[in-house]
C-alpha cells in the first residue's frame, strides 16, 4: 500500500492551488493581481530571451507561475503545534525564527516550507506562520479575555484532526484521503465574516493592536495574504493603479540589480471587509491583502551582514522613487557580479557539470578550484534562490497594512525557546540548509572544496 501513497509534494501542490482558488474567490482583487503579474512576467521573458533560457536551465521557469507564499497567524501553542503536524504531511517544515516584536508587531514566526532541492523544484509553496505574543497585551483583564476566547475555539475540523492522526498511523494517504485532507485543511484558513466576540471586545483588542484583534476575534486562522512571484516588481508596482489596485508606498528589500539579492516585496493595501459581531452589530475588519515578491540569490552570513549594514545606511523614504534611489546608492558597495559574489563568499550557488564536464570526468579533481573549472567550460554555477523571509521586510509589510501607529513595545530577549516549545520542535537554520545544498551540489560534481562558506565570518 505504501507504494501507492500520494507524495507530500503532490499534496502540497494541490493544497497551494486550492488555497489560491479559495483566496481569489474571497478577495477578487487578488485574482486581478495574479493576472497583472502573469502579464508582466510574460513581457519580461519576451524582452529578455537570455533570462528565459537561464530560468529554464535552472528549472525556475516551470515553477514561476506556482511560486507563491502565504501568511497566517495563530493564537495558541496548541494551534501552532497542530499546524506543524498538518504541514509535515505536505512536506513543509519550520525554517527560521523571526521575532517581529523587535519591530513593534506582537508576534514571533517561522516559515513552513520544503527544504530539499527536489521538493523545492516541484513546488516551493511556503507559509509564513506567526504566533501571537499574548504577553505583550498590557491590560491584564484584556489579556485574560483574549486567552479565554482563544481557548474556546478549534480552528481545525474534526475530520481534519482525524486525517492527521490517520496519516501518522499509516504513514501516507491514498488519493481519496489526500483529496479529503486538502478539503478539510482549507477550512482552517477560510475567511469567516462572523466574529467570535462582541463589538466592544473587538474594539478593545484592536486598540491594543489591530493584529491582536485579527488573531483573536475569528473562528479560524484565515489566510492573510498570498503572493505570486514576479520577474519585475518595479513594473508591477507602477502598473497596479492602472488595474484599480492601490499599492503600498514603497517596495521592501534591496534595490533592483543585475544579480538580485534575497527578497523584494510589495503589496496592495489591506481591504475593509464587513464583519458581524456576536452582539449583532455590523462592522468592518482590515487585515487581508495581496502581496508580490521578487526573489534573488540567498546570501551567506557574510553577505547578510553586509546587506543589513547597507540597508540601515540607506534608511527609508516616504515615496518609492526616492527610497529606491537611496537604496541604489547605498548598495553600490555590494558586488553586482556573480563571480565576485562567489569569490568574496557573499552568496550561495548551485553547481553542475556542463556537457563538456560530464564528458571529461578525469579533468575534475576533487580539490580543484571551481572558478577555474568554470573558465574551462567544465562547470556552471547558478545563484541559489532565496527561499525564506527577511524580518525587516515582513514587519514592513505588516505595518503598512496595520497602520504605522500599531506598535507594541518589545520586552527583553528573543523568545525563540518559547516559540520552539510551543511549536513542539526546533526550527531549522536557513543558512545551514543553504550551505548543505551548495556542498551537495559540489559533491555531485565530484568536488569537495567548500566555496561560499570559505569567506564567511
């Protein structure tokens, strides 16, 4: 029977597609955004045949249209732990720890995502998952009320829980069980117009922080946004108003470059959606939006340190044109050439033998200089796509959709241990994963010499 189990990759792809369909029905403007991104991507590929060839060779072209991430928020450790079990069935595991309370947002987070090359190439869907920091609610009575409301709900259907347990018992799903699992899982992330609190409680929680109200006051952890991947985020940002979408003020992340770095992202502003409170008063809730991302190369620890320093030097501006000009000026100090990135140990790369290299195995010495092999046409290095998130960018997107005044005061040290205890597992270190992937790619080429990590520190 195990031979006929549906793969985790197939379940993840089916879930991501079903979630996209659901979100387009719930937030029609997201469907408009998808069409705009698809149009821009088509134009870029038509105008840049070399890029199209490069993406195809790296296996990126086939996954471009499915490159999405989403974001959800939960209120309790039990909810987070069950989500870990649910996502594991889809081949998604917690990677990275993000303490957004340091940026005034009362959550800490991880990203559930696939981690190996094959899974990422099939479907890289990831969910940025945040756990509410109830300890950051100043009013003890309000904190107790929020705890009481969260304890009374179950964000998972009974059938979803049963299917998770079934998978754990038998080690897989049949086709029918996989379909049922995707259907039941979606219910956890569906939008509910009916709140679980009265209007006064909602207002009090919203006054503390609008994100707290978003997490506490609804029966499920509705999807807050989904994100298509674009090849030209500047073009999408400029065109959003032409299709009736109001973009946030600035594009988060690094500036436009020949070799893109990490992650750039923007979004359309959160929508006012009608809700009904338990005291039969009608109101509105503002939290859900659509995001766009443009992904670049993953950076080593040394590269991240340089990135963070230059980002801080650039600062921020209220308008995107000025902001991008300041970023561009600051990032002239960051090499914009793949070879220099490799030589200076700033970024991670995937390595592969060319046809010439495959035909000349004797020419590949285990301790050879990879750059020399590239020059001889035996080896090729492709920038490794960054699969994670930036705390500054994540917080920036949150703040732009929650209001700049919506901030909490971070207290004390990072709460990573508390988060991992709630999760029921340790989160993987993303830099270690990138290093392992690069070293594995070198090993497949018959090379043992570390490359990017040589220059870290």
